[in-house]
């Protein structure tokens, strides 16, 4: 049985990610999102090392929201990270189009350009 508190939608979205890495260096990069929920997302393919607890900003379809890194997992043979994010209170739901009343499936917004 799934222990998740809310619905997650598997998707492939391109987002702009900005924040400060573990070395204190500011960054702004493209990355992918593999699934979304009303309060979070799973970020994929970011090369910057982000610490658990760090606040990063995601921009998607002209909207921005701040998220906290809840967990960080680095692929064994890669420098790319997978990061579990939770949206900060009072931030807009930038995934709103993916939570319509009877969604058939998540829209695939990843262009042909690689975000990796």
C-alpha cells in the first residue's frame, strides 16, 4: 500500500532551477522534474551539489516558487543528483495544470532540448 499523503503524477517537465550550491556559489540551470504533487516534486539531472534543507527556486511556465530540499541522492556513476523537494508555505502551486479535476495524464512539457 502506498504511504504517500498525496497524489503524485509521473511526468517529464523542463524547469529552470536557481539557488546556492553547497560551496556557496549561486547557480541557475535547466533540469528535469520526474514527478509532481501539490506540495512537491522530484528534481532530476542537476549537477550542482545542493544540501538537504537548502531553499531553491523552480521556474515553470512563467511561474516561480521556492522549495526546500528534503533529500538528495546522487547517482553512483554520475555527478547528477535527484532531489526531493517540498514547496514552502505561501508559494504558488506551479504544477496547477497537472491537477485538474479528472486528468487523463500529465502533459509532457519536455522539449527536444536536453536538460541534462
